[in-house]
C-alpha cells in the first residue's frame, strides 16, 4: 500500500484526537502489506470511559 499523495481528513483526525483527547501518540504507516496503525495512551479513570464500536 502506498501512502496517499496528500494528507486527508482521516489521518489528521486520528492524530489530533489521540494527541489532544487521549494525551497519547499515534503512528500510522503505509507498508506493502497494508495499513498499520499504533495508538498508545494511558487509560485514566478520571478521564471517563472510551467506547469503541
């Protein structure tokens, strides 16, 4: 998979939300095998819950 020619809304959204709302770090890589996304953050009880899906 090749990286997109230009950054789009989706990449910016993931990076911004992980950084600002989760106080974490995201790594997005486009590899020949496909898209790889890593998201690291510390779960904090005082920040509420995280609902996925």
